[in-house]
């Protein structure tokens, strides 16, 4: 029941704007009729059955900043059961010797375009940017995801178990992002992380003004700001109308008429209600500060700034406002707003007690996110900071989970958490290290030693030669 | 001519001055990592006088006025070489005024000389140098035709940066060639064939061309002149090509035309590795690529480098990924990943140092040996490991700062964060 309730809470606003869980006075019959279609495109993912597993004596980066050497890990029925010394082998368990191996939580990439910009990257597949209007909060990235994108399985081989798929950054409001489990599925619903909140992709700076500068605007950064504000003004009115209607229904007013639905406004209302998390593409420090002011003007929380190349310049401001900074280890120079990159960005955010996250935004780097973390960590240590792999791995585990609203399920190897686990053949941040085995919810999804059993996309079959799969 | 002489003299004087000022350096107890198969436990001293390595061995005596750096077992490699960048010709990717890598001018294709645009003061040059990159092949990109222009070898020094003005003629075939040639890869081949025929005809008939009594050619006079060294086999044709069948086709073509090739891209190179090896054609690619980004790279795989090497192909690397200019130094991350996927370590080092030195004719660079140019890097750890960083960067004996605009920004904000 709790699950169902959570799901309704997540999706209620989608169909009717009703929040079933919050409105306890709503009668069952009303709830049924109003909410019949309230969770469209819901996850159909089922935790696969799998044997209990014990991994003995590995070096464990827990994901919460701690490290535990020569330690056993047990998981069963999809959940972490225990972490400790000389743990008992559960009945029927698969037992693995982890000596010389490292364990981390499943890697989380909070900024991916897998499925919406899949490979081959042909125009037939380019479904990540709805470049028809600067304001398209109505579109959902999941409706563009092609589950056969051969990138997914390569990311899995790099230990990525969860990815947030976002629309592109051409628009001020790019649309809704979706959190996927990196599992093979014919439908996107089969990949959707159950009960994960949606996100709203917003974009600052050069991209929207470049795309729309000669198409009616915005053509400037001040135009961008005016565009956001106009949309939030409409959203606030919409929110008010629907809230009044809901109150009327809840108080038994049978004559109350439902306002008409508007997909654009539903997404923005979800943000105003705190149900949709804002993930905001924003490079420059001054623009991040403007976006924070904007969020205060309209009363919503920004969850994370992405591609936050200049986050180090406003790290205390971000920390104070509980906003994560999602950054690359070292990308720069492709745009003016990406000119002030420092390799120590993530570490300086950490130093200011902020929430640092490393993302890929890239199908090559998603295959080796721990290397990206390793570079950022090493750069910081070179300047005299003393970051450890245990601390730095939080940039792609627990901090990432926090920004997705999934801290209670993924991102750390603690008792009761989902058994998303990666076994590495060494320090995961080394260029020479590879993921040996990857489990999602306790099920072995990738095994380097057993390539025949690893999933390969439909796209790969017979495409190089009739008998062979694409490697 | 007078101006040119003056410039040359000036440069020569400058380099004399800098040589005289450069202190001798003795690096003690270094682990030399230069693409040769060496004993990993063997430590060596390296003595540098002026611009050259003059001594190599154990227990070398300290020079009179020199510096001594104890490497304590840290590795020293040749400065790194990235074989496909736009360093110095692309400052900010989206700012057109700062990007000189291509032109839409249809009269300038093969004749685009990329070294004409090279800026040694680029922020990206200093940044990559501070992180261990000392040399690069600067490749133009395609504008109006299948020929992108003439690639140049530079070293990332303040002066004397252009080492090889014209190192290769760059042409695109395959899907990019098809786009440039009107929608068919076969049309791109036809354009290439026609251009080389025209260059041959032109080279034998310059006078009648000047009189206006020769037939029309497919390219401008300067473009044809630029192609003459290719047909004379004095300049390699660097062909960007990915698909196995396109590679085979261009290998056959080069044999018929008696031209020298370098292949770049070669996503499906592993499928025709033996043929590339037999033709003795070197290749440039980013070994980290393993995805079917296009239909011509369906076969892209992580062990392409291993397979090509095992077949006997000489390899050079670029990377990492699309950040191969601003983060050109990360070619070492691409190389490290190639090792993780089966390429022998010393071959990966060759691919980013000595192989390009041999292929582009840089006799002093690429190996650590007596008589070599002192363009080398002392690393905090394994140069192919992503967590290593340079501790010392020398180009031609001159020590370069490990600071960059990025570290200046870092320091400014670090001090604000820590003083609050």
C-alpha cells in the first residue's frame, strides 16, 4: 500500500492534479474514478529473483564516505543484508572471493542522454531536444527513449546501474527527465525506476539564446530570464486554480468544476508542489545566482545545477541553498561559458560542504565514471587537499542518489538498500580497472567472465556479419 | 626575403640566448618510460644540458651550476604527442572568430595551411603543456571540399613552435566525404581521383596553364600546387576513413596512384588490420571509442588498438573523445584504456611519443636517449594512469610552468573559500 501511495503521489498531478495521499478526506470511490489514469507510463519493472550472494574479503567503498577493507557483503532478495567480518553464508548463497577486488554501490549517472540521443547518432534517432519552442516543459524524455540503444549495455559494463535521462538544453524548459534502471527491456516502462520522482530540465545561458535568437527569442540572457518568469507566472495561476478545485472536492463540493488540463503547466505545477525536481543546466556562477533568485521569487527548490563549470565560484551559496553541483572532471573550452573550468571544481564544492556530483553527459565517459572521479580527486590532492577514494566515490553514488530523491534506496551499500553492487578488479578510479560483475537489485546483470550471458541489444544482432553480434 | 632572413636570425639569436640561460638539470633516479621495453625496476639519471639530453646512466655527477631533481623512482617520459588536435587554431569552440580550423571558401581547400593560423599563446596550448603534452599534429577540418588542407606538427613551446609546416595533406572520405561530395562516398572517391589527375596534369603543364591554354581543373591553382607533393610521393595523404570497405578501397587506390598514406579514424580498422599492415600504412585514432556512432563505425570496439598492433600496424593516438583539443593531454587516458583492453604498455607509449616522431620526421624527439631533444615530463606516477600529474615539463630543454589560467582561477577561489 505504501508503494501504491508513493506512486500515486508521484504521478497524481500528472493526470488530474489530485494528490490522493495528501488528501485523506477523499472518499475511496472518488479516488478510484478520478485516479484511474493518474499514473500513466508507470514503471513495470519487477525485481528479478536471484540467489542470495556473499562476497568475501573485498575492499568496500560504502558510498557514504566510508571505506571498509577486507570485509564481507551479503545481499538477498534484492537488498543489502549485511556488511561485516566473517558473515554467515545464507542458505543457497553464491559465494565469491573478493580478495584483491573492490566493491562500490552501483554507479549513478545523473546526466545521460542514452536512449534519447542513441547510437548510431543519426537524425532518425535524434529525439532529445524539442526545438520548436523555448518552453516545452510538457514533453517527457521517456517518450523518446529507445531501449535498444547499444549504449546502455556499455554503461552497464562500466558499473552504471541507474541513469537519469534528460532532455537536451536547447530550451529554457526542456521537459521532464526520467530515472531508469540500466536493465534490458523492450519498453521504457520496464526500465523506469519504480516511484522515482520526475525531474524538470531547465537550461541557462548560451544554448537557448543561440537556438532561439533568430526564431523569436529569447536572444539574450535577460530574454532567458524573462522567459522563465513568464512561464512561472502562468504556472502559479494554474497551481492556484487547481489547488482551489482540489480543496473544493475535498470539502465535498460536488458542483466544483475541474479546470482544464495543460501538460506544460502540469509539469511546472509539479515543481511548485515539490514533486518534480529541477535539474538546471547552468555553467556560469552569476547565472546560478540569478536562477536561485528566480526560484525564491516563485517558491520552488532547485535540486541541482548541471554542467556547473563555475560552481566553485559560488560553492558556499550552493551549499547554503542545498543545491547539488553536477560537474565534469575537466571539460572546457567548447563554449565561452565553459571557459573558466578548474579541475578541482568538485573538490572545492566539497570543501564548501556542498553536494558535488560528477556526471557524464557522454556515452564514452559514462563507461568509466570512476576514472573521471579519479582525475578530479587527484587534481585536488595535488593542490594539497587530502581526498580519499571513499570520499570521492560519493560524487557518483550517494550524492547522485540524493539529487534524484533516491537516497533511501540507492547510492550506499548499507543494510536495507537496493543491492546495486559493482565488483571491480582493483581501485575503480584507475585507468586499468574494470567492472567484473554488476548486480542490480541483487540480480547479476553483467559478468565479464561470462560474455555469452551478457545482454546485447537487438541492434547488435547480425549487423557486422550474419552470424556475429556487434562486440 | 630580407624580412624572412631577419626573422630567422632573430629566432636563432633568441634560441641561443635561451640555451645559454637554461641551467643544466640532473634528474636522478628516474624510471624511464619511453616506449622501449625496459626493466621497470631500473632507475636512471638523466643529465640535460641546454636543449639536449647529454647523459644517461646511474650515479651521474651533479653539474656545476645545475639543478638536481631527485625523481625517487617517478617516471620520466618523452613529452606526449596527440596526433589529431586543433590546438592553437581553436580557442573557444563556439566563438567563430577564435576558430581557424576550416574555411567555407571553395578556392581554399588543399591549400589551407593550418600553421598559418597557429597561435602559440593560446590558453589551451599553455594548459595542455602544463599537463604533459608537448607535441601535436594540428589537423585542419573540412570546409568546402573533401580536402581539409595541410596538417602541421607543432611543439607547445613559446618560440620555434612549428616543427613541420606541411606534415600531411588531409582528405575526408566515407560519410564525411559523401556529405562534402554531394551525397555519395563514391562521389568523394571520384573527386579525389579527379583532383590527383588534375594535379598530375597541372604539374607537367604549368606554363600552358599560365597561358590559359590548358583545360579547366577541378581545383584552384593553389590547391593543385598543394597536391603536387602528394603525387610526387613527398607528402603523405592523411585520409579520414572509418568503414572496413572504405579502408580497403583507399588502400587499393593509393597503390594504383603510388601515393603514401596515413589513415585516420579507422573505427573498423581491426576488420582489415592485415591489409593495413601489409600496405605499411600508419593509423591515427582514439582507442577509447567503442560505440557505433554512425553506420560507418558499426564495428567500433575497445580492442581495436590491440588487434591493429598485433597485425603489425604502426599506431598513433588522439583523444580523449571529442575533447581532443582543449584536453588534448588526455590522449594518455585514451592510451591507458587501450592498455586496459589488451594493448602492450610500451606500444601505447610509442603511440603517443615515438611513433609520431618517426612518421613525421622528428629525429630528436620521442625517446629518452643521449643526443635527444630534452622535451620530457617527470610524472608523479605512471603517465598512463589518470591519477598521475606532471611534476616537471621541459620542451627543448626549457622548463615550463605547471601553472595555467585554470590553476590561477583555482587558487583565487580556494583562498576565498579557506579565508571565510
